[in-house]
């Protein structure tokens, strides 16, 4: 598995005030643009972003599906 520099981020959307999106990306502007489309009335906003040396290290830490 290759390790890529990028950012961990917290995104929010005023149309969904009770939800936040946690994730990782290597291109934050492109990720924000990709989330704004059919079914999303307003664009997501980046609440927090932190550059990291490797996004791979963070991928499992955001999973909310773990028991």
C-alpha cells in the first residue's frame, strides 16, 4: 500500500446541520467540489484541515462502522 501526503479534514454542510463528514484527501478543493452535486443543495464547507505526511495512517481512525 503506498503512502500519500495529503490532509485529514472535517466538512460540514448548512443543509445538514446535525452531520459532519470526516475524511482524508490529497486534493481538498477537488473533494469539496465532488461532494456538491445532485441531492446536495449547498456546497460543503471545510471546518478543519490538517496536512499529514501520510493519509493512509489516518484511514481507519475515522471509521464509524466499527463495533
